[in-house]
């Protein structure tokens, strides 16, 4: 006797296995979304100042190509943009911009592609309020490539140096 179809038991087992795969994959995606919200909450916390500084530090440490600094609008507040391999939103390669607007320092992360002028999803985080100065200084020495970050708010001053190894 030749068997041309599946038995009812075989169909039930295969549907059950596919259902279990969907349940587990949903839990993984749901946990990822929850973790993204938790990361954003920690960054925007008032007492998470070290985390905010570390975020800027890692963005600069993992930048690729060059950091573009634009200070044509205001001498005390730079607009900084770069491509970085650091992302808090799970992107592999992110375009990150730091900009001060209405005395608030914003971090804008996107997958902007300059060649195609295509911009996909943007994520904007407000890092510091009452910012009076935001400056990025690059060392011009070819052997020692360091970047100095200076942020001044009404209450405190944050500064640190990031060194890259080439």
C-alpha cells in the first residue's frame, strides 16, 4: 500500500511544533522591545549622569571615518554628527547627531544614508537640560587622535577625553 498523504497525528504534531516556535519568537521580540524601553528610561533618568556621559563616550569611541563638527550657528554650541558602530537601539551602523536646541542637548540616532538621501527611523533622546556650552575639540596631531568633550549646564560641568587607537 502506497502512502500519499500525512496522517492526522503527523499534522497535529507539526502544527504544535510551529505554534511553539511562534510563541518563543514572540517572547524574544517582546523582551527586546521591553529592554529598549528600559535602556531609554535609564538614560533619561536624572541620577544617571554617568550613563549619559558613557553614552557620548562610546559613540565617539566607536565612530567610523570622521566626526563632523559644525559651530556656525553658535560659538558655544556645536552640532556634531558621525557614523558610529555604537547604538542603543540595536542598529549595526548608526548615524548619530548631537545638537543643542532650546538649551537641551539631544542625541539623534538614525540609519540616514547620505548617498541616497534616504532616512529611515529616527530615535531622539534628550540627554541634558539647561546646556550653556557643548563643544567638541579634535586633536590635530596625526599620531595622537583624541577628542575632548566639554558640556556645561547651569548646575555642573562635564568634560572627558576619548582616545582612539589606529
